């Protein structure tokens, strides 16, 4: 049985609506850090076996949680668990910075970048490009019904990056005004498909139809070594509006053929052959 301090972190991860796979992976690693402070020996081994199930189950769509659970060994030594969890966090931060450097080179002067939802990796690209003195503007969706796009708008506003927010329904109209599309991913399947906030697939289609290059930014721990696009579990969270049930699929799957490249800390990978 997991200690309540660890269980509360996992429940927090289950309940999260705005922040994506990178944040969940870091929070999961922090749960391992807490665990390493509380248990040792056989009790720690037993808890780690439970964590191997519980961490990926916090959000079954996130490849980062699957890879985190594989990264932490089953051991009774809390120092080993602590070291591996800290290493995972460090590698994640380094990956994000490198993605920012690599991805920012895709942004040319006066670029118009369109994006959907909130991606910490995409935000890192915007930050790096802005630091390099590049002038560009961003078109972003409000990303209903949880409005992750508004969280991104606040970040861009604090940086001074010009942007405009559109409703999700206007993706097709505004894609033709863009020169580049950048989105994040919660999962990149072994056959090169990108799993992200529902609406990403529609943006990819609109970009394809308008000749706008479409890139996905994702740390390597978001690449799933086993899952194929046809096996992705699409989670639904319906809600009620004015007395009517509204279907709400949280994610969709964008086939590799609409993706120009996956921006990782190791460079830009071309799906599916380089995934």
C-alpha cells in the first residue's frame, strides 16, 4: 500500500486538466522522491511494484508516465530510487531547453506560428526564439473546454510576444494565415503518430490543405516504444451544457503523414522511419 503522501500526488496527477505530459512526468518523478524518503527495503520494493502500475494509470495516454515507470528500478535501496528520479527530472529539463534551441531555428523573421492547446515544449521554443531577437507572432486556440490556450496566452503576454486567441472552430480559417504550425504531444506512437489535445488532428489537416509545415515538439520520453496509433486509448470526459450531454474526447491522433518532423532534444526526427 502506498503512503498517503505519495497517493495524494498520484490523485493530483489524475485530476490535472491544464498541464500536460511534461508536468505529469515531473510530478510523477517527485512522487518517487517522496517515496524514497519514506520507505526502504522490502516495503520500498513492494511500493515500487505498485507504482509501476499506478503511475502510468494516472493518465493512460501519456507516454511520459509509461517511460518514467520503466526508468525507475525495483529496488529496496532508497538512494537508488532518489538518484534515478532526480536524473529523470534533470534529463527532462535539459531536453526541454535543447528542444527550445532546436525548434527556435524553425522560426524565421516575421513568422506567423499557429498552435493548439498548451505545450511546455512549444513555449520553450517561443522563449528561445524571442531571446534570439526574432520577431514573430502566434495564433493560438482557446482550447475549450478546459481552455489551456488561455494559460499559454498569459505566458506569451508576460514575454511580450504578440499573439491572438481564436476559438477552436476557426482553426481552418486561420491556418491559411499561418506560415508555421507548432504543437506539443502527450504521446508519439512507435509508428510516428502524434497524440495530443483533441483538435490537433484538425489543425494538421488544415495545415496540410494550406501548405503550412506542421511540427510536433516532444521530449524523447514522450516516444512510446510499444504503442501503435491504432492502440491508443482515447479518454472521454463528457460534460453537461444547458441540460444537454456534450461528448468530449480529450485527445486525438494525428497520422505521421501530416507531420513534417518531431522536434526532440536529439534533433528533428522524420516520422515514421526515424521514430
